[in-house]
C-alpha cells in the first residue's frame, strides 16, 4: 500500500484502546456526533483524555508569551506526534513544528506540516532518502543539525547526488552533555566540512538544547555562547541563507531562552525559535516544577496572571479490592508514564452519581505505589469509600511517555462529552 494512503486513510478498529463501540471501519472525523460521554461509560477504560478548556488556555498562554518576547515557536512534535494537535498549535501562532527523526517528519508532512526543524542529526541513507523525497515539494521548509565533519560529508554526498540543497544548523554542546560541538576546534572542523559542499549544504544557523544543564547560570552562559557565535559566523560570511535561525528551549527553560535571546540582532534577518513541546498539556510533575520556577522568576509570565494547566489525564476503573488498604486499578505501564513520577489520583466518580469529585480521603491516603504492565497498586486508607467499578482520573508526569502509549486520545469538554478524537503517529 502507498505510504501516503496509510496516513490519509487510517481507519479505527472497532476494538481500539480507549474508544467506544465503533462499527468496523468507522472513521474518527465525526467524533462529536457519536454522543460519547466519559461518565456514562460510553468509552472503554483506561482512556487518555485531553481537557479542551485547558488545551485552549495553554495554547493562548504560549501564543501571548512568545508574542511578548517577539520570538517564534516551533513546538517539539515528538511530545504528542498528533498532527491534529500540531495544527492547533500552528493556528495559535506556531511558526513551525520541531521533530526528532525522519519518519516523524514524514508523518507530519503527510498531514499538512510544511515547516520542520529536525532537532537531531540526520544519519543513514534511508533517513536521508525520506527527507530528499519530501524536499521535492518546494513548499517544504526543512533543516537539521550537524555536529561532526563525518555526518556533514555524508549529507553533502547524498544530497549532491540527489541534486538538492539541505539546510543545516550547527549544534553547540557542552562537556558531559548530549550531542553538539564542545569547543571552537570542533566547530571549525564542522564549518570546514560544510564549506566542502557549497552546492548541497547551506549553513542556516545555530541550534542547542539547554536542558542537559541543571543550573540557570550555566544555561545563561551557554545561551550567550550561542549568541556570540551567531555574530561571529555572520561577520565571517559563513551563512548561506537569506535569513538564519537561532534555536533552543525545551519545556523546562524556555523562559530563560526567550529572555536571553529576545532582541538579538546580527545584521541579517534572524528567526529566534523556541521549541517547548510539553506546554500544550503540561503536567503535575516535572513540568509543574518548572512552571513554579517560571512564575517566580519570569516577569512576563508573572504579568500574565495565569500559568499553564495540566490538561492530560488517564481514566481507569477500580478493578479489585483484594485486601485492606489496597486497590488494584486497571491502569499500568502500557497506559501512563512512570519514569518521572507515578500517576496521581485527581478525580473519583461512581457511575450513576452526580459528578466527579476529588478523592474524599486525604491526598496522601490515595497514592499509587507501584505499576505493572496493566495494573496499578494504589494505597487507600481504611475508611475509603471505594468500590469495584468506580472510575478514577489520574494526573500524570511527563506527557511525552504517556502520549506514545495511545493510538487515539479523546478531547473532552467540561461536561466530559467527547468532542474530538485525535490520532497519534509514533
């Protein structure tokens, strides 16, 4: 089957995880007409849901934040790998989408994404071939990062044979970090390699990922190094594109990156591009901690009188009450992230009751203590009013590793009606 048809004609299985009763081959497009409601048990649990009002809030918050700093946004799409969500981000001011590899880029392209930063090295003939095919479309704007003469020569040779020119960004790195050139000597070697391929490679800017550092002072020094190198390269006439890119910022330090680079001018049109991906759904764990720091330290965020809101939850049933003090929940490592903190019970609902509520017990009394593939062990206090078949909504930490466990996620309104089904393409 043609790969484009796979992407364009994907159909839902009637037994898809986290869905309701669908006829064979029924499409997702008319989700709002299905009349599903989480509380009526119209869908199969466990199910991952996105709260529409909070998604809308987070989209508007980031749009206003980047506008205040006059920088651009290319959210990291590997967080959700959901083209429907990519388009919501673009509709709220995103300049493009960041991705991590060639197959992700191909999936995004086949769903209408036309500007991509590949925040990774493009390595391997099969991956290069994917990008070369996409670059046959003149409307497709793409760049990737480089940090070694070897990779530069591989790219130069391949795209020369393809009769194309590839835009590349030099990646800066730090000792003990991830990828990226560590010093001036390594950078000069990469620049010399790029110069060997003037017809097939075009230097278009600098990229970094500050998240490998933990201290703000070190991050600011790293950002300053990048800004200085942009000017050095401009003065040396190294750039080969009319406008250039300076890009960084994961989901934890985007405020510092915006503050450090906003207003930078180098004598050539410059796009300063931030790449946070997790702002869309936020969380109650690692990114909540980052948000607390941002609200305390960043004047723009404080003046907005609001913060990002956790919008992703996983609902599951109480499956067993095998002994006092223990509830087994039909939720496991196949359903929710567990690497940065276990899911946290946020809402309790008994089918047929009026409305969900926060757990009646003290927060510490209901706590997930361990997870297996399909089970969560939740400690409960002796007086907990909990029954088999009760529904619990869990907040999560680290949305990236929750999204990639779901082929579909449901967007729900404040009344828990399903208004949209979004697909993922991991």
